[in-house]
């Protein structure tokens, strides 16, 4: 009944717009607000330069609007490259995607030596159970100042990468991947 009344009101309103041969045209503009204000996009991100700060630990975190991967260094590290696509092991060049969970892979290359990192190429280095976006974090090895990770995500979603100082003399390179567009 309510739907029928609504249709009658709409018909009356539409007929009143056409008066004396003049027509009124209604236009609607769709305005969409970015999810959680996120405007990152999914294009490649690159910054910084090669450093001598060794990678200490990789950890993950869940937030309301995104999932996070943190790479912590002993000293100042600023160099990275992150892009959607195939990730390869350092030195051998073996594809990591067959061993990485998720429908999309972000290759993260850190510009630093990982000579003290306690994992081997192909190791899964984070537990991401119950994460909305992250599916896997796989170590791809380190060679000649480049350290690779394959970050498996559920889809090709917006991401950002940035650096943080601390704690103490440490530094961090942070990868955030949005839960949706």
C-alpha cells in the first residue's frame, strides 16, 4: 500500500513538472565518499635509498579500515619499492606467487641488507588469521642490498607505504592495504 501511494505521488509530481509545454529535467549527481577517506590508489610506490640498517622483524596489525605490515630495522631505513604483480626470490629469481595465499600479490622490495633476518626464502613470516585483507606474508630472500617480500591480499586494493622513526634508534617501513575501494 505504501509503495502504491509513493508511485501515485511520484506520478503527480512528474505531471506537474510538465506545464504549458515546458518540461523540467531532473538530474542526479552521484557523489561517492572514499572508503574511510582512503585515496591511496593501487599504483606502484617507491621512495628512499639503500641503507645499511638490518631488518629485525616483520609484524602485522589489523585496523578498522586497513590491514598493516610493519618492517622494523635496527637503524635508519627509508628505501622501498612496492607494486602489484609477481614477486621473485632474491638471487634465484623464483616466482613466489605459487607459495603465497591471496588473489593478488604486492611485491615489497626493501633497500637494505637483511643479513640478520631469521628466515629463509619461501618462509611465511606472519600469521594473518581473521584479517580482512591480508592473506600471507612470504619472505623472498635478500641479495646485494635488496630484500623481497610477497604480501598476499584478497584482491587488488588501494595501498600506501611510508616510513616511521623509532622506537629509539630503530625505524620502520609500513605497508597499509585498504579493506575495500
